[in-house]
């Protein structure tokens, strides 16, 4: 913070009653008054006054120096590794930011402020937290003693306008042919799993797919931190997990929410990400009359996603592996695999149909695969190429949809 900002911030704090909830308008008026008083003895241009007002308000009510990065629509991720080391991602590339926090205690204040706004707690006893900002941006916080360099905050930015399939087509992430194919599968209630590595765009793609759901259906979304922006469905219920309290009790898990959602008369269930024993309940829901359900998971390949699901189900259910494989093959219809290319672009790398279990392995039939053509000025050029025909067409026929 500038020296002028520090002086005005200190003056505002001295005159305000911090024991009560102060309206934003009152804070802004106090800041303006102090800037006016300060400018009687110090020359400040109009631009400088506006910058100081924004700086002081961000410190008092928002995310301090991080707010500038949060407000920048071109930045997709913010990474704070202690008070001195701040990085951000723009256009798929990571840059170091020149600004820093004054000390570790100020960064800790910001972390606890983020937690409090979502009615959660983060401290030395509960040093890890997944939360979100008021605009929906996903936040992960790790505090000392777990984080050795000081409070660590990672913010995955929330798109103010949802990324649609049309935008993904324009970005080159998917072809129009493949997008229209997936649209028909969603409408016909195929169970689709979106897989990929960290930062490959799984949640964005799931959100785009979900907007193909017919508007007259009842949809339940289940997430650790609510991110999905489904625009097309009116009868929508959004559920979010809750961490345990300081006594380690009263946690609400994804498993709890999936079980509860089955009693809420859903047409479809969308689980933001499956990463543990909740895979049991997700697969069970798909097998028990909730066709058209969608979810995501971390994996390097579609085959790896199947193996990960097997492991996750084994964590929550003691049944033979052969039975687990059979359930996965029966429940899942399609796996869409996303990846991040070496030019930092995010693309659909393959669309696979999940087949039967043959000789102890779940068969995957390629429908589309990305083929790289060439690289021009560091940009990869290629396209999704059709590799096969969809075999299981009963759902399409029942929905009266033709390929």
C-alpha cells in the first residue's frame, strides 16, 4: 500500500466503530472525508484520490491487494504462497506479481475473512479449507503449521458470464460436430463423465454440457464449493458440502448430499467432482433410474478414470472387483477426456463410449480423438477426428433423437 493509503487507512480505522457491522456506504463516506482532509495539506490528483479510495476500501472490506487480481477478467487463477510470493495465471501462463502483503498476519486476516463470509472456519486447529468468494470463485486455503511459507491461498476465478459450448467451439476446444453429438447424448439422458488433469477445464466443460439439459427437468447439483452456473433449468436445487466444526462434528459430505438428493425427486443429479467413496453413491444413482447424470474426476486418460473409479468404489463398499467393474460399465455411457496442451490451450482430447467388461477389463470404444496437425508460432493446430460410431443407441431411440 502507498504511504498516502496507509495514512488514510489509519485515520479511517481510528474514527470507525469496528465493534458493529458498518454499511459499505458509511465506509466509503469516511474514506472520502479523510482523503479530502489529507489533500488540504498534500497535493493529490483526481486519479490518485480514486486509486487511494479503492486501495483503502479493498483493505477494509475486500481482499486487500488481491482484489485487483480478482477484478481482472483476464486472470484465471491467483496463487498466494505466503505474504511475499504472489503469482497469477493469464492465458494459461503463470506470472509473478510485484505486489505483496506487509506481513503474514495481514494475509491471515484475509484468509479468515474469506472463510467467515462462507460461514466456515480456518485456523491452526482447522488449517485446510475449501471455500468460495461471493462471486462463486473457488478458494483453497492452507495455513501454518501445514503451510511452511505462511498462509497459502489459491483462487480459481469464476466466470461472470458462463462459458458456453459455442465459446468452447470458438476457442478451438471442441469441434461443432462433436459438440452437436454430445448435445444429443445429454438430451437423450446418457450418463456422461468428464475426466482430465488439474486445470484442464473439467468444471467449465461440465457447466457447458449441463446447459443442454431440457428446461422442464428437475436437476440437483452437488458440489464441494458451488461453481456450476446452470442457466437453462428453472427447477434447480443447488447443494454444497459443509466442513466439520471445531469439535470435528456435523460435517455434511458429498455422500450425504447424494443420498439426500435421491429423496428429492431428481430427474438428473450433477456431482461437481467425484474424488472418494462418494463414487459408490454416484454410480448407484446412475443405476437406479437417474439417467442423464453428469460428473467429473481427475485422471490422465479415460482408462485411468475407470481404474480410479474402481479404487474409489472399493473405499466405500466391500464387494468383489469384478462386480465393481460391472457396475461402472453398466452405469457410465460416455467419458469425455480433457487435456491441457503444451501451448497451454485446453481441449477435448477424446470422447469414449464405455462398453462391457471383457476379460476383466472395461472396454472403451473411441468415438472422437484429437489429432495434432502442426504447430505454428507456438500454437498447436489440430482437430477432433471421428473414430467410430456409437454402439448403444437405445436411449437415443427412446428419446426420439437421431444421429
